[in-house]
C-alpha cells in the first residue's frame, strides 16, 4: 500500500522524525540538580541533592523550617553558588556562570517570593511592568501585558494602587503577576501561602494549578502547608466552552502525572514521588509532618 | 572572625562594589532618570543643612578668632583666615560629614530595608543588577553634588563670618571681603573642590555596601545605618589628612 509516492513505512518514519524534532526540547528537564552540596561554615544545608523537574511539571517541595527548601530556589536563581555538584536550567549548567550570564538565565525564570517582595516605591502597574520596562519594550505592549497578567491573577482594579494599599494576599498575587510577565517557562514559588487565610491560600494554589495545566509552566512550589499539597496534587484545571476555568478533583481512577512531591529533611531528600505514595510511606517523620502529631 | 579578617572582607566587598558600579557605567541600561532623582534627593535635599552649617561655622570662626587677630593688630586679615580655613578644610569636611549623616544614613536604611524584604533578591531574579540600578546612580549623584554643596557651604561660611565681623566687631565688610579675596589662591580652590569628590565616593561606597550587606531583619537595618554613618565619617576624617598631604605635595612651591 502506498500514500502518494511514499510507502506507509516511509510516512511513519517521516512523522516519527517530525515528532522527535518537535518534542526533543521537552525531553530536556527544565531544572536538574546533580549531587548538589552546600554548607555555611560547619552547617550542612544541602547534602548530595539530586532531582529533575520535567517540562510542564510541578514539584512540591515539602520540609520543615531550615530543611533547605528555599535554598534550592536560591540555587536555581544563582543567588547562591553550590559548593559541589551541578545545576542545570533548560539544559545549561549554571553554577559556573558569572553574574552577567546569570541575568540571561534568570529571564527564563519567574520567582514568587514569600511576602511578595514588591518594590515599595513603585505602583502595582510599575511592579508588574518592571521586567519589560528594563528591556525597553514598547509602552503600549507593556500596558497590554500588565493588564493581561493582572487579569490572570484577578486584580484588574489594583493597577494604580501602591503596594502599601494591598492586603497580604493581594501582594502575593501581584508578585505572581510580576513573575509571569515575559511568559517564563519556569516559575519558582517560595512559600507563597505562608501567613495567608485559607481562602486566599487556596486562590494562590489555583493560580499554580492554572499555570501548570493551562500554560505548560514548570514550577517548584516550596511549602510546609499540607493544604497546598492537597490542592495542587489532586486537582486539575480545565476550560469549558465559555472560556471559564474549572478545578476538578482527580478522583479514584485518575492520578495526575505532572505533579510530584519531594520532601527534605536536614538538607537531604527523604522522599520523592506521588502524593499517594507519600501518604503510604512508613516513616515516622513523614507521618508526623503530614498529620501534625 | 577576627577584626583584621573582618576588615579585609569589608575592604574586598567595597572594592568589588566600586568595580561593579564603574562597570555599570559602561554597560546598558544606564539609569539617567535614577541619577537625576538621586541628584535632586541628595544634592538639592541637602542644600539647607549645608548652608546653615557653613554660615554658622564661618560665624564661629570670626567669633573665636577675631579677638586673637585684634590682639596682634591683624584685624584686616580676618577675611583671609576665615576663607582659608573654610575653603581648605572646614568646608569640605563639614559638608561631607553633614551629607554622610543625612544621605549616608538614608541610603543604607533604604537598601537595608530592600534586602530584608527580599526586594534586592527580587531585582536580581528579574534580571537587573542592583549595583547598576541602585549603587551607580547614588555614587554619581554624591560625587557630582558634594563639590557643589561644598562651594555653597564655603560661600555661606565666608558670608556668615563677614556678617558676624561687621555686626559684633564693627569690621568693614569691604575690608573683610578684600582680605578673603587676597588670601585665597587658585590652589586653595582646586584643593577645596577635589576633596569632596573623594568624600562623595567614600560616602556612597560605604553606605551602599553597608545597606546591601544588611543581615538580621529590622534590627540589622539599624546596625547598618549606624555603621554606615560612623564608618563614612571616620573614613572622611582619615582621608582628609592623606588628601591634604597629597595635595600639599602636588601643589608644592605654592602657599601650602
């Protein structure tokens, strides 16, 4: 049997090579740690930490205070240098890069800080527009992008406000909007729900789910709150015919494959896998962490 | 950490900051708007305290010096003594100390607060160099505005001395001004303007370094502000001695 001048086998080969070309980039992990060590004086912060964050995946990093969760994010951004091991962002080893080269890498990454870390002297608009303003983007394009991002985090009305006029939850959402400007393929969340009331914390988690399922963003979500784990690892976002976003629970028959949990203790990874596996692990520390007793 | 190691680390940090801020001048983006804002805040904002300091320093020089000059019958040299003291030493040093107190503290507090609230980390995460965006404009503004503020302090000091001499000791203002004009040489003026260039650099570097290396939350901000002002002031006094000696050698053969 032939399709035009080509045999079926030739056609299959052609499609196969097209698919490989198209998705080859997706095989490279968004972030990869290989045996990363870090110590401050005699205190070990990270001890031979290795993991991969795949494209479009969300990795929930759990652990108590001082377990090294936020350090991982600072290493990805190049704000800290590892003592040993290798860190890859988009396939590029970054631990040997200087500040100037790191600026280029950081443009691929959006970062959401614990308290928002908004610039006090700038308005919400200027905060969200910061990256584009620095890159001398056309003002009309900046305004369009800022409005789009503020709409994404449901803060259209806050555009002219100053950070001091915003509540804690609004500050975090503006922080998320600022991190998403420029469409970074990687977003890092550093305890974005700490100190927020449950409904606001839920809103932040929904934004993370939307980014994962609708925008194909790879993210590291550092947290020590079990509610966040519950929401992000068991719900997914879909868009209905009217363009409305809905959050659906995975249920008994479905397991989200684009979300993994990694748990740290004293700088070492003590668990890596799905949330269902985490709940079955027979480790007293993990049990206590999950149940609080 | 022993004091010598700590000092060497501080020196290394300040030198690196100087290098990064100089490099910030060569590369784009250059923050001209930020430089203008800082010139306004540092230069224009400090003008009144510098004018007042200069005026009353000139006044007190006459108040304390005139009786001695009168004792030796040298009242006509009052203008020269005030002008020389102000232009060579007191104008540059006192202006720098006032600016270190007002601006140095503000810079270290602002940058320190930005560090503890993770705004500096956010800036770096967004692909901006804090040295280029925050340090370079402040240092440029200080180096440009401090010599101008010093000139203002010198002029007001000479004027203040003249007014006090006229009002309290009935010295003719024309005699006073002529004496001041005769007593000052071009080397005095050059020395008086070149010192603030270095003092501005010292205030900018020390304050920015202290602010950017803040640790320990809001208490740490307070510590940074205190050490920024103290270290800037001490460095200014020490640098003044060495600058005076260097300028003396440079202009040797003149009245130095």
